[in-house]
């Protein structure tokens, strides 16, 4: 809350990231653990055209074989091209 807007009276960080490279859910000792951010961001980070009360549907991998899915995905940049079509803003930060 340092330097926060005067209207902000309280903050409650639930899962703050203190170190992006050690002990974080997305990076394990500096290596991106792709499965976790892909699953999380496929539902959490999507831009919506209008407000909704609907929960995002889980991403459909269309295969029970996770290794095969990521092998066929190729570079991470393909995730937006193949599946998300600009609806997720976080890919550049990973």
C-alpha cells in the first residue's frame, strides 16, 4: 500500500510472489514450468467483451496426453495463435 491512492484503505495480498525464480508456481529455479501458467492463464487472464457471471470453462486440451499436447504446440507463441487469439495478455511476461 506504499504510495497508494488515498481511496485505498486496505490491501490483502493472498499469494504474493516474492521471488519469480525460486519457489514460485510458474518458475522452478528459473525454469518456466509451462503446465501451471498455461492452465491458470487459459481461464484467469482472458479479456471479456462484457461483464459476465459465468465461470470460464476449463481449457480443453483435446487429449489426455499432456506431453503430446505441448510437443505439438511448439513455441509458446503458438498458444495465442492456435488457441487464445489475443484474449490473454500475460504470455509476453512468461
